C-alpha cells in the first residue's frame, strides 16, 4: 500500500469523505487518467501536499447564498407569472431545506395559482407546523378556506389564534380581515388599528386598513397605507395595481379633516 493510499484510508476512517474523494481524483490524474487535454497535477508541477492543502481550503457552498439564490430565482419567476417553473424552484428549495417555512409558503402560493388547492392547503399547514407564527401562511390558509366554503372554520381558527396570541399584530390583522370580508367596516377598522398599535409595520394590517378607507370613500388615506405596506413587503403585485389605479385617478396626499 502506497503512503497516499494509506493516507486516504485513514482519512476515510475519520469521516473525511471530501478529502478521500480529492485524493482519489489526484491519484487518477497522477496516473494519467484525466480528461482529454486536461493536464494532471504532475504535469502542472503541483505536489500532492499542495493539492490536498488546496482542497481543504476550498469552502463548500454557503447555505445563506443558496437560500438567497432560491429566493431570487423564485421571486423572478413569480413576477413573470411562471408559476409552474416557480413551483419547481421552491420544490428544489424544500429538498435543500425542508425545515424552512418560507419555502412551503411559496410552494403553496404556486400550487394555489395552478389550481392545486388541496396541495396548497397542505403546504400552508406544513409551514405553520414548522412555525406557528408564520403570518403569510396563516393568511393564505384562512383565505383559501374562506373561499372554498369553510369560512366558519377559518373564523374559528383566527379567533383561537388571537386568544392564544393576544399581543400578536398579525393575529389582530387577520381578525380585521375576517370582519372586512363580512362587511363590518367599523370592527375591521378597530381590529386593524389595534394591529398597527402593536406593530406599525404589520403589512397585512396596512393593506387591509387601506381597503377599509377605500370603502369609506377615503382613497387618499388608502393610497398612503398601500404604499407603506409595499415598503414593508414589496412582493405584492395586487397592491401595486391598486396604487397605480389610485394614482391614475389623481389621488394624492390626504387632506385635513
């Protein structure tokens, strides 16, 4: 047994699979088993010691960089309306990190757009099982249930969430959304303002309170709230459309009461 083979065996016993692979590749290149036109380390003058040192210094792909890449690619596809391709991206992200609720939420959005409502519901519930306070998943699940004839069940879910999290701005915002869907503007307004008193940057509360003001014939206030919501969470195409619509109508800065 050569000293290099012995070294690879010892490293393998210690679990250094990357180094073992590197050494085996090096052995192949030393013996001439390289790709056509690709010189091995001996041809380039690189010693085994330098080769091993270089491999050990090489860093594996950074997890944060990979996460950012998935998010960037997925968001671009969503903005282009390529929901099937976006779903493939988020499914790949789930395979990479199945404990990240954001990937399940984004997959649910895509599944919902593609009409796969049962799968979308499962994805939202999985996200909430991973993180109970993942507000976007909660909101999409509540909307999905409400729109599929299960509004009473959705309402009870929100009420339970509010009872168990009395200081959650997202829970107050969700309750406000329920009141808004039922046409109860005063209660919706009160709940949404309670949410913003806890967290002035609660995106759902900002957007929904804007809708309340639109229904109250105060589009100027609605515009301000929509724009604030977009600052907090830019990835809201329907909200951008509302802002553009109001601006085209000439809506400007709110006037004093």
